[in-house]
C-alpha cells in the first residue's frame, strides 16, 4: 500500500478504518508500534519522492490559473498568467537554465545511450570516454550547426570530470539524431530479414529440385525404353515386365555400389579398431595371472570387461548398419555410430595399453627395489667380512711399524754423528770466507755514499719541478687578472671578461667567464659565476656565462678612426665584416663606413647605392653604417692571450724571484760538478761490483755439497 494512502486511512475518524492500516514497527528490540508523527510522515514522503525522482527523468511542470473568475474553458487572462509566472520566479528559472547546462548525464550512461549514432561501436569503445563523448557531440554539431545554437553563444556541450553538460537544444538534437539512427538501423534489419527469408525459400526450392529432376529423368528414360522395346516387337505388357526386370537389376547394382561406398569403409574401420583388441586382452590376462594380490586381479578383470563391452558395442553398431545399410536417411547416423564406437574402442585400447605400460613400469620398479634391497644386504655382509680382514691387517701392520721404527732410530743416531763432524769442518771454512767478505763490504759502503749524492741531486730536481708548477699556477692566475675587464663581443651583445681558465672538472679545456648585459636563462647556461659549487667570479644571477674563446671577439674600447681593411662589428647585432669604404656619400650627409659582411645574403647592396659605386662586393653582402654604430674587433686567439699574459707578468714582476732562485741553483750545481772533476782520481772504479754476503747456514750447505 502506498504511504500517502496509508496516511489518509490513518487520519480517518473511524477507529475500525485506522485499525486496518498497520503502523511501522519501532526499533529492533520488540514489536511495539512506533509513534507516527507529522514530521516522520513528511520525511517518509520526501524520501519516497526522492527515490522516484532518482529512478526517472522528471519534467518540470508548473500549474497556473488561467483566470480569476474560475470560469471553465474559453477564459484566458494573459496578465494573470504572466503575474503568476513572475511571482513564481519562472523567468529567473528559464534565464538560469538558458545561461547554464540544464541536461547533465553520467559519462558511461551518455556513451551507452548515444552509441547508436555510429556504426563502428568497437572503434568508439576503443577511444577514451572524453574523446568518445566529444566525437559523438561534434558529429551532431557538424550535421546541423543551426539546430544547436543558443542565444548566449555558449558552447552547446561541455565535458566535466564525471558528467556531460548539455544545452536543451543540443540534447534534443542528439536525441533526434539517435532516433533517426535507430529508425535507419531498424529499416536495415527489416530489409535484411526479408532478404534472408527470400533466400531461405529459394534454398528450400533448390533442395527439392534435384529430386524432381531425378524423378523426371527416370520417368522419361522409362518411357523411351518402353518405346524402344515395343519397336523391337514386345507387347506393352512384356515391355513393362522387361523394364521392371532391368530396373531391379539397376537397383541391385546401385545398392552394391552404395554398400561399397558407405558400409565397407565403416567395416574396415571397425576391423582396424578390433584388430589390437585380442593382443591387448591377452597382455591384460597375462599381467593379471602374474599379479600376487587379489584386489589387483579384480581390478584387471574389470578393465578387461570394459574393453569387451566397448568391442561388443562396436560389433552391435556394425551389425545394425549391415542389416539396414541401404536406408539412405539413416546411413549417416549408422556411420556416425560405427565411427563413434570404433573411436571409443580405440581410445579404450590406447588407454589400457598406457595403463599396462604404467603397471609394467611400476612392477619393474618394485622388482628393482627388491633387487636393490638384496644387493644392500649382500654388501652389508661383505662390509662386515672386509672389516674383519682390515682389523687383522692393521694388527700385522703395527708389528711391522715397530720393527721399522727401531731401525730408523738407529740410523738417525748415525746421521747425527756424521752431521756434527761436518758442522765442525763448515765452521772453520765459514770464518775464512767472512774475512774475505769484509773487504768487499767496504767497497759497497763507498758505493752507498755515491748513491746518497745522486739522491741529493734528484731532490734538487724535484724542488725545481715544484717551482715550475708554482710558476705555471701564478701565470694562470695572472692570465685572468690581465684579461679581466676586457670588452668582448658575444653573439649580439657587448660583454665583459671576468675569468679565464679550466673549469673544475676532469678533462676540461680553457673557458672564458663573461658578464652579459642581459639576463640569460639557466637552461641556456646563465649563472652567477659559480660552477659545480666553486665560485670563480662575481656577477648578478643569470648574467654570467662560460664560453669557449673561439666564440668571442675582442672589442677596442673608445672611438676608432676606421680605415679600409679593418675588421668591424655592427653594435647590437651579430653582423661582422671588413671595412671597404670610409667617407662622405651622396645618399646622406656625414661620414659613412661601407662594410662587406662575412655572411652572404645578410646585407642590403653590393657596395653601390642609387647607381653610385662606393666599393664592390657580392650582392646583398654590403651595408653602410655610421662610424659610431661600429666597433673595431679582433678574434680571440691563444697567441693573443699568451702575449697579453706575458706583458702583464713582466709589468707586475711576477716570477722574477723564482727565476733568480733557479739561476742560483744552476750555478751551485755547476760548481759541485767542477769540484768533483778536480778531486776524482784517474783509476778504474771497482765499487760497482756487488758480492752478496751469504749467511752461515747457506755457506755450510754449499760446503756439504762439495
């Protein structure tokens, strides 16, 4: 019963009617009726209404009074209706719906509802939900753009995270397009069904056609044969009997051919299936006879009975097919039955052979296990006998070892006595040899003194190399100081040199640290003079760059009086060239400089303006510039950097102290060499002969071998 109807009945003044409507029970603790209030009834009604609205697609309906006199029909007061609509806020609602998207649908429900707009649903499903929705909506918009326009000029649809938002006219256009697509598909399916029915009727007619043609040919042949027999002298009755005999012979021949075609192959298949049966049964019986357990024999007997049952079924199917092989309507069923029975028997035989093979393998494994147990028992007995013999042999061996040990002790005593005698002789010879080696040791000490002098020379050489490295380090630092503040051209900008040297990582070549007038992005190399955490120079963030020298040109500061052949750079650009003309021109007042650019095609003329030739160069390679817009430039080279560094070192007096120290040390070495030459005697140096002093033990061993 609906809740509203139950509420009406409960409000009745009759106690009997109220008792007919049961109230909802209270909590789960008992069957006591709950207290029904107006608020609870109102809430239940609202819940029921909400559930119905969620299950349907409701339309907004607003009732208004057509007149104030409550006249039935024909009385319509437009001002009254308009006043009611304004009071109810219908205008605001309409404007709100027009300004927004009144139709909202779930993405999956939207695709499922409008997927009939396309023929290839698989391709639509392959797209992402957003792409599929946009494709469906755009297809409708392209089909009729005017139908989806709105007064607010808003997009007819929008795709959100979870929902699709549509204008009213867009939803109506898509619904109409869907209806048209469904009607077209329904018409196509109807046409296909009618075509299929026609094809089925044609197939039925064609299936009966061979039988009709065969019957026609048989009757026609019979009539012609009868005419032929009558022409030969047979009476009509004799001709009919003759034809019947010939037809019976033909039927027998056809029946035999039918038998050879259908029955004989099935018989051969059955014989092929039955052929291995006897061998399998014999193997099964032999295996059962060799079984020791009664359960195993019973199991093998059941398996043999299964094979016999399958063979009996095959023979029954063959017999049934043989007795009624000429029933054409049953031939295929008989053949299928024989084939199925043969297949079943073949499968059973193969399965039985497999099981016999497994049983045979299992029995062989059991036999092998028994043989292994016998072998282990035999080996155990052999091991016990072997241990007895070993114990006996060990006792005999201990006796012999005692005899040999006594003999060894006697021989050891004799050897020790002889060793003592030889040791006394070796001691005397060792003392004589030590005296001879003492003289040779004195010569070696002289050689050690000479080596110490050579080591001192090496230490001096090391100190000199250290000074050379320090000198090189000072020169590298001086290179930066000599070039710091130098103006250079890089790309289109005039920059300032702040640092020159190798970057702090392995294998780095020489780089130049410059400060640019404009900030450079970090991705393009801009920095604040820091590389890998090492601060090389100071500059504002993003104004520092590290570039190779071949990318720079030195710019002469101040004014320069240009002459033909000077390399120049046009300030504020990347154009460079050579001066080809300096002086006044006819196309403008003042002094102009004619420049032939290095890059072809970047100029404006070929050295002539308005027919007046000032210099000659290839087309679009010449340009005229004011002197103040040019700068004299020199390419950055290693020779130029080295020359500037040498001049700076000389001017600042760098490395002068180190050079004096090197000269003093060279003079000292020459004096030492002169002193050594004066004091060196003229004799053969035998100190290079090294004689190794042998230890006492080695000397005694050598004497023993002699």
